[in-house]
């Protein structure tokens, strides 16, 4: 679901770190209070990243209820924008960059030492 994001009209990320212990109510409150967005907008995927940057939560209103998704990477980290005061809307291409580990707002490929590969 998170990799393809079929049927999603908009993708919004909450920049900075979010306490991923929060559930549907807490995350929807962040969307409404911190970013003045409507968490009940149908087919809008809201993404949140934890402090470790190896896991994200996604919140999606489907019209009859919320869907809460959680993804934890086994290896690596998401490159997440750090400015907590903002939310950013992503294009489909930027979303794909995020899913492969690049910062969608400032994609840079970092050189990896051979030791880190094994």
C-alpha cells in the first residue's frame, strides 16, 4: 500500500519528528491543529516520521473511517525533512523518492562506504 499509494489524490508529510506512539486521534489532531489541514479530506495520505527515521506512520481518511499504516525499514532510514513547523505536499515523483530513501524536498545521493553495505 505505501509503496504504490494507488487511489491517493494528495500526499502530505509532516516535516520533523512525530511521536509515533500517537494513534489515529493524536495524528489527526496534529494535522488539524499544527498544520490547519483537514484530516477528513478523502484520499489524502498524511505521513509522519519518528525520531529514529527508520519508521513512518501514514493516516488516510477513506470516507467511512481512518486507515492507519505503519512501516519500519529493516535496513536504512528515511531521509526526512527536519523543519517541524511545516507540512509539505509531495508530488508522486517526490513520494517515490521518499520511498527509496531520498529526501523528497532536497534529494541528494550520499556516497556510502563499502563497510556500510555489509
